[in-house]
C-alpha cells in the first residue's frame, strides 16, 4: 500500500511523463525524466543506452532471485491531436 505522499509522487511522475511526446526513436525527453526519477528514488545505478532504453538497478541486500520490470516508453503519432 502506498502512503498518500508516495501516491502523489507517482501521480506527479506519470503526469510529467505523459507531457513528453515519445514517438519511436525520439524518446529522449521521457528517458531523461525516467532516469531522473530513478536517481531521485535512490537507485544504485541508472543508465540510458544508445537506443534510449532506461535502466535502473536497486541492489538487494541478500542473495536470491532477481526481479526485472520491463515496459515501453515509445508511442505512435496521433493523426489529429485536436481530437
């Protein structure tokens, strides 16, 4: 369960992300914002590779299984943004 403060942080991040156009091959704005979010949350490592993929790593305290979350940040153009 998220605290109210954390919930507001997640909402603010989502709002910031959707304000950037992220057409395939032009995800720089979203990638930069994601990297900054990872850094603000204290991730141990953050990287944006040459393809615009954003990697964030939080090292665990104990040996064991690893959890990988994968998502897409690219979108397709909207034919008529006025609609």
